[in-house]
C-alpha cells in the first residue's frame, strides 16, 4: 500500500489518494488483515508531499463526530493541509454487530450523518463549539489546533440516498461520491442532487461529482472506456480503485494508459 501511495505522489496527474474505513476486508474471508484507516492515513500523510488524501469514506457510526473532528484535524495538520474529509452514514452491518456498535435504521444513520457534519463543521470553525441535536450534543467544546485548511477541509460525502443523503450532500459537501452504479444511475442521482441544491439556494457547480471505478489491470482500455462514459455524463472527480495483489508498475501504467489519454481527449 505504501509503495502504491509513494508512486502516486510522484505522478503529477494523480490528484488524490484514498483508503477505506473498515475493520474487516471486503472479501469473503473476513479473517484477513485490515489496518485501521485513520491510523494508516496519518502515517501516509507524514511520508507523502503533494497528493491530497482521505478515507473513501469514514463510517460516521464508528466514532463520535467530536472525536472524529479531532482525528481529521490532526491529519490535516500532519499533511500540511492536504486532507479531503470523506464521511458517510456507514453500511457494513456485520462489522457493527461483531464489534457491538449500534447499527441503527437506515433513516437514523442518515439523520445522524447530517448532525455529525454540523458538529464537525462547528468544531473546525468556532473557538468553542456547542450543538444540541437529537443524536449528538457538545457544549463549549474545543478542537485545537484547527485544520490547516480554511475555513475547513473539503467534505467528501459518499452515498446515493435521494431523500436524506443527497440533501446532506447539498448542505455540506464539496465532493459527492457515488460508490457504484451505472451511468444512468449517476445521471438520475446527479439530477436529484441539483434539485436539493436549488431548494437551499446552493450553486450545484460548487460540488464535484465523484465515482469509484474498479480497474481491470489486464485490460486498462476497458477501464479507460468505462471512465470516459462517466466523464461524458458529468463526473469530474475519479477514483481508480486498485485491488490487491498490486501489479508491478500499475500506478505509472494507469497514468499512461488511462489518465493521459482521457485528459487529452477532454481538455
């Protein structure tokens, strides 16, 4: 993983790098190794120099938002202002049940996400922050030092729920990520997000539209063609998902065979 990140840091056309926030591998063998996301991110923040970084995306239910605000502010300080703050409602029921973490209804998880974004934003922007929500409460709370980025690191919100998630995206996000789905799915949810922005008076152009694409290292033309379809549909933030085992030289190959041709054709 570190080798992949260091290679990406040396490629100017690659703008951002991501880890995930899970305690088990997302494979049938859940007993395999899986390092904790924010801990690894802080280590990678210390040894990279240029590339923006984050978790795609933090599960809100795993940590109290006030604690998460401190963790993320620390990583922004370590990285000298390169954090993109990914957050979502969390979905992995097995991790919750195994660790004894409450797995609320979908609606409650989404409402908790909305409150968490407000708690975190206040801790990052106010000297002493207070919030009295349905799920979270803080009183005269400090988060020092503040993040390097002002007014705060960009919120990257993952999810596609049309009534609640995309409304939260419209309120807080600089980047909206759709983890998977067809180009048609993206177009539909993109239009819904635009409607939520209009309802609160926000310019939808302020929110980058993001997609995750699992690469096929044996057929990077396929990856390029799939990515092109999303770009033509309006995606402007692309996460190329590299799965282990990592092929030799895969980062440079992605730049040469996917990123450079796509930039040339859409510049």
